[in-house]
């Protein structure tokens, strides 16, 4: 009986010691744990809004205006050489001017939107123009063709303009802009330094010379300019 009591006391002491150690360990872990939930938030880089849509106006809009003039100004589109040439020259600039500009600025999705709009909207504009042109009861026989080309030409002019004003913007981080400015300044300084060193370099020219004496003797020499 005494042996049983001693065994119970022994196990009770061991369990108590383990509980004390466990409690101390948990308390130490709680002391070292950060207070509250920590959330990692990405630091936003300051940036500036930059407009590159002027490049779309210089390419896509210029091509659209040329192609539109080629379809509207002549009495019969594509019946004259200037009309055909104007359309063939202007359309590639209209179709690819906007998308190529977006892609060179790293805006792939904007380039796809621009390319899709350049193909689809002129056709939609032409169908609307055809419907409007043939709506009157006294519409001429060629109202369909005239209305289609009128709506088509209007879309050629307005689509690149909207593309440039709506999508022709990008955010440039201020540190990148400052780095580019510093690089340009360094290049300018290096160019000025090279020009200054070139000016300080001594320049001279040497040319062969000869002379004929009074007694017919021939003399050769070197003439220089320093």
C-alpha cells in the first residue's frame, strides 16, 4: 500500500514539473510573439502621369486622315490614281500606328484593344452611314456606297483620336525618370568634356616644300604650321 502511495506521489510530482515547464515555455513564446497580426504591404513607388498619345496622332491619325480623304473627296472612290494611292498609303499607318505605339511602351493589352478597334469600328461606322444615307425616301441610287464610305471615313478620323486621348497615357516612376534625366545629363557632360579636350589638343600641319636657287640648285625641305 505504501509503495502504491509513493508511486502515485512520484507521478504526480513529475506531471506537476512537466506542467510548470510547459507553462514557462508558452509564456516565453508569448513574450517573443509580435503583438497583433502583421501585414506586409507593398510600398507604392511615386510615379508621374505621362502622355504618349501624340505618337498615335502622328502615325495613326495622320494615316486615317489621308485614307479618309481618299475615300470622301473624289466623286467615285478608288476610280482615280491619287485616291487609290492615298488609301493604300494611309491605311497601314492607321491600322498599325496606335497598336505599335502601345506595344513599344510595354502596353500589350492596350495594343490589342487599339488593333481590334481599328478593324471593327470603321466597318460599323460604314454600316451606320449606309443606313442613315438610305433612310430618306428620295435617297439616290448610290446612297448605300456613299453612306458607307462617309461613315467609314468618319471612323478613320475619330478612332485614332480617341485611342490617343483615352489610352495614350502611362505611369512612369519618379526614380526612373530621375535616372533617365541623370543619364542624359551625364552623357551631355561627357560629350562636352570630349569636345573641350579636343579643343585643347595641339594641332599642326606639315607639308613638303622645294625651292630653286639662283644658280639652278634645287633644295627640298619641310614646311610646318603650328
